[in-house]
C-alpha cells in the first residue's frame, strides 16, 4: 500500500510519525558530519527540501530529541553505529529568516528582533538553571522587540555560551533561508543598511563564537563574501555546481521512478521527466524538484506546481527591466537555445542592475537555468558556462511572466495581433500606440537610458510578447542574419500558406529634423536593401507571402508603415 502524500509538511517528526511519503535523505547527516567544516552554506532553489533537511538535522542532533530513535530507525543514517551514538547529544539553536519579507529596514530589523525574542523564550529555563550570573540574566531579559543593535547582533553568540555552559557541549546553529531578507532589501532599496546589520550578527555567531561546534546556513543564493561574509574565513560554500551534497536536495530519477511505481503511475515516467527533470547539481544531471513531484503524486496531473509557488518578483523585475541583450538571450533560451557566458556564482546584489552576468548567476542559483557544461578558461582566467532553461515547467513560468507584462493591455495586445495577421494597418497603428503608451516605461528603466536603448528595450520586450502568444503558429526570431545584415523581427509561419512577416524598428531623430514618416521609410528601405527576405525565400515562402513593416518611434509615439502602402 502506498504511503500518504503530505503536501507542504516541513516537520521531519510529523512526516515520520504519520508514515507520509519520505525520500530518505539522511545520508546528508553523515556526509556533513564527516566534512568537519565549521560553517557550511548550502544554496539550492526554493522548494528543494532545505527546510525539511534542516529540521531533520535538528531532530537528529538536538538534546531535546534524545531517545527519539524511532524517528530514524530504518533510515540510512541509522545503519552506522557511530551516528546512532550521536543522536540527541548536542544543544541546537535553530531559526529561519524565511518570513522576513519587509518593505523597509526598520520593519526587517524588528522582525529579526522578534525571532530572537522567540528563540530566547524557548530557552527561558536557563534563567532558573543556576548557570547564569546576575549580569547575564539581565542581558537575557533585555532580549525584547525594541532591544538595541548590540543586543540583537550578539544574541546568537550569547545564547551559544549559555547553552554550552548548561549542557557542557558546544552548540550547533542552523539558520534556514538566510538570504530571504537580502533579496527583499534589494527589491525595496535598503540593501546597505540591512547587510551591515546582518554582517555584524553573522560575525558574532559564526566566527568569533568559541561556543560553536558546527553551523549550517541554507538559502537560494550565494551572497558575495565581500558584502555579507567578509569576516568569515571559516565558511564552506556549496552551490549548485559543487559536488558536495549533490543528491541530498531534490529527488534523483531513480527515487522519482520508484515513487511513481509505488503510487501506480509507472506509465507516466516520460511525462514527468519532460515536465520536471533537468536540475543539475554538481555531476548529478537528472535531479527533479520535490515540490512538483509530491504534488504530481498527489493529483496524478502534470502542472506547473513549482513555478507557481512564488511570486518570482525579483526575477520578473530583472528580466523586464533588463538590457536589450538580456531580452534577446531570453528569446533564445525560450526557443531551446543555449547561453555561453562567464559568470561568478556569488551574487553581488548591488550589481544586479549594472550588468547581465549577475542576473544569470541569480537565475542559475534559483534553478531557472541549469549549467549543462562548465569549463575554466585559462586565457581569460574565469569559469565559462553553457546555460539552458531547466525544463518545461520553467519555460512555462517565463512565458506566464511575459504575459503578465502585457496584462494591463492584454485586450489591446490581442487586437494588435489580429490586425497584424489580417493586414489591418490602421488597426495596427492604433493598437501599437496604445500598447506603447502603457508599456514603454516598463521596459525603459535603465538609470540613464539613451534614445537608442529606449525603443530597443521596448521592442525586445515586444518580441518576447510575440513568443508568448504566437509561437504556436510562428517561428519568431530577432536580430538574426539574413541577406546582407541582421533583421529586427521575423515571423516564419509553421503552416504552409500563411503569410510571413519582417519588421524593422527605427527611431525618429527629431534633433536631426527626422519625422516618424522618414523613419518608417528608412526602415522599409533597409529591409529591401539588406534583402532580409532571403532566409524566408530559401525556405520556400513566396515573395507575395512576405509582408514587410517599418515601426518608427518618437518617444512613446509609434508609426507603422507597410511596403507598397503610401504613408
């Protein structure tokens, strides 16, 4: 009989006591313990079992669970006598930053203070234990929501000392989702304030703490050492490309297929593989995200479970407001292509709006991209990666994200597509001007956008919109070579008999006395002069089935002209 599928359970104890489906990941305990690393930072995408793993580690080591062998009997870690003797023998401090998602620094700091207050309340027995001095009791009682910075930043260090003295053993500290407040701080503009505060807290807890036995931190991203961990020279960093713990988070294909067999879904393996396979951790090439697999086992229906569990707000912002080059790369990735780039896996949040490399690093850490190949370039002295979208579910997420950009003008957008496909030039002009007025600023958020980059940001965003809505009928490409140059947009029909489209964008330079009409003619002349239609004709599309349009921009105003139709 198949075990019960428990959705969203993050308590190891609850899973084991209720005989819920659990994929045995307790080998992590032995691998981590044998590593002897003082402080381990492990980054994995969201919903990959980080919180459950941290809870498992707490239940294994914590003195509060001494004698709870029933939770681990039959699991891999319990086969080793050495580890059986370790169970329940250490004081453990466990906390999570997962819910610190505030819009300003003061509220984020207050939320951290509240976590510390709750942590100290759980250890209030220390006040009556006789192991604290009068001064230490006063320090303990000062842990209130309105405590000063010093009390907050020293709180984990001080609690470690008290517990070490009480139990006669150094403590294990577990910090889950350490980077959640960092991402919120970047989005809402208080990064510098928060990072300075947390750096002091981490230094006291993880470096200058003589009462620390070991520590684990988990998160999605590897925040740069310079900004967050500058004082921690005892930090072992494990990212998605590291070999350590490569099978400890996420499900392997063998584990997934065994679960499908258990639930009578053996005939759905290829469907599940198409949707959810593709995550790469170290040399493990076929890792599945647990959240989607658990939900599939529960419902028996393939759907974008993982993609829909978070707002993806930061990713949305970075891609929408990104450079024209970034939007071109997204187009390539959405069409199944590969990005070859050098990048540093540490995330420098302050640089996310200054270049594309930091964004690709974030997408790799977040599981949206996978590294299919990595190689050190000895000439350039940097690691170069080949990156692809992870799987069908991630592709769906990005397409939904792009559709969201046009949500406020979805009706107008669809009307534009209909006008384009039936050759209604007047309608195209009306609808495109409405779209431009609504969306131009969404794609034009660079700190110093030039007249040239403004329409480029817009039209590459527009191309992604085409991909999201018309790719079932057309192969849509941009900035590709054809004839004697590179066209802006090409729509090649998948079905014989449909018209193909060539679109060229131009900016009307008012400072040179150029009108929108002049820019349209220039765009149409370029299509003819560069013979962009050669690629389409070489694939058997007749000249009369190739429609050519010039799009001219002057600020948010757009004028569209078609070859052969007088302006």
